[in-house]
C-alpha cells in the first residue's frame, strides 16, 4: 500500500519526522569526513553525506554545506586557507566518524574528541584522516549560494589523491569493498554495500 | 602500499582510466532514474548518480547535470515543462536502469527501450517509474552553472512523494533495505547495501 505526500502534506509533518523522511528518500549517499585547519592551527573534522562528483577532467568534487554552526568551522577554515580534505569513512571508523556531527566548541578538535588521527602530506595545510583508505586533498575552486534555502555548493579541485595501490583495478576503477567503504542514508544510518555487478559503457 | 597522485599526475592519466578513478573516489552514490516528458508528449528516462539532499523544510533535492547529449533531453524537458521525477533504482531493475545511459535517439523513449513502465499521478505532467518503490515528483526551482566545467546544479521542490507505507518507520526514517534500494559507485558498479547501524543525534 503506497503512501502519497503532497508538498503541503510534507510541510505539515512534525519537523524531525520530515527531516528524517526527506533525508532518506534520495537513497544511499557517500560517507566522508571533511578535514580543515584554521590559519592559527586549529583542526576541524566533520561528517558529510553530500559529496558529489563534478568532473574528472580536470578532477573536481563538490559538496553541499548547510548553514549550521558545526559546518561553519569547515567553511571558515576552507575559505581562510583555500584547502580541505575529503576522507572516506570505512566500516571500521563509521561510529567515530558519526560522532563528529556533535556540536563541539571551536577550541576542540574532532580528531581528538572522537579518536581519529591527523595525517599530513608534504606541505598541504589541511589534515587528512590517517584511518581513511581514500584521502583526497582539494583546493577551493568556486561556490554557489542556493537561493531557496541558503545552503552552498562548494567545489574543489583535487590536488592530492591517496589510496591503496592494490585496490585500483586495471581500468582505473577502485574496489570499494576491499577498502571497507561505508555508505550512509538519511541522517543516522550506515551501510556496508555488497557488489551486484559491473555493466560497462552501454550502446543503444 | 599507498599510491599518491598529484593534480598533474591525474591530468596525465589516460582519459578513460582517469574518468573511472575520479568517479570512484567519492564513494557510494544514490542510484536514481530521472523521468521527463516534452510538451509534445515524448518521454525520457535517464540514470543519475548525483542526486543530493538540499533541504527538508521546505523539501528540496538537487542533481548535477553534465553537458552531454543524453542528459540534455532531461534538461530540455524539465525546463520546457517545469517538472520531472526522481525514481529509486531497486536491485530488481538496476540492469534496465543502467541501460538508459545509452545514447538513444530523441524519438525513442527509454521506458520502451529498456522495458520500464510509465506511471502518472493525477495531472502531474512528468512520468514516474512504476517499478520504483520510491517515486518523487519535483518542480524546477533554480539552477547554477558551475563555471569550472559547465556542469549544472539543478534544484527542484518536492511536489509529490510516493512510497510504501510499511517502509516508513515511526520517526520518519525509511527502511531502504526492505525497499530493495540499490547504490552505485563509479560509472558502472551497482551495490546492495547492508545495514550496519543507526546512531541518532549526537551530543559532545
């Protein structure tokens, strides 16, 4: 039996119920940690489920930033320094990763608070997560303010990409299961995906 | 043993290898079909792995549109009529869904070409996918042209949301496994996620 909600019916739902429902219906999402460091050396780490592929040539990734307190540390640091990292959440660290969503004081680094390890690559200013098998260092490229609700699309250029050599297949694909990559759905639910198949480029 | 790529090294990779690699490293993605219909009644259906949550109150979803031929049918139809649908890809239909990525002629409806069924809700102009357990009807809200590579962020407002009543939990969360929802990674790989856990709102 299907349940149908119109826009008006969605708007009349209790706030928390609506947030859970609408965050779920787009499906599974990438589970990543975004790492930044202020000019004066304070590190920040925050869980994001909105990283999206923008382009491969040149390599760009985007993510959606909500106008909230926690994420503002990420935004301020990346605007101040021009760099940030995107780090894959594994099944092994997904509980710690989720705990970065708590609203810690600016003086507290989520690395310390949840027990994850900073890792630095050469002179790149932003901290990577040592426990993540895929680590991406980006430079801020452009941003778009979404008028309807003041979220922002933030786009960065990939400056550094670090991942285990053995997980890279001959065609450039990456075996995410071997890397223990987690997925997320809604605001609170984590998953371990099983491979169904690979289907290649399709012609009519 | 980690492999490290700098921006310059990524740019020197063979084109197909780079596309596969960069599409993989952001992690698992939502697997959805976007349905549209031109003013003169031609339906179009295309697989998208870039649907992203924009907001719940009011309910908005976004997706990234690449500047390609196939996806231009989707763009033209949604700009012409103001409406489109986002339909969950299930494990049962993931092979058919993937085949909509082939470059069919404009006169051919991907619904017919891959064997999926159009479904209409009241007088909403755009076609839903009958086989999808989660069906979302949206009205076009705003778009942003990404300057660095001419992709677009398209944002729509949820006008209709249709899903099985039994999959909606008491708090508004949706049991995606019961709905057989698939995930995608890279350009060609489909997955069936297993639930790891639900962790709730976190306080420091």
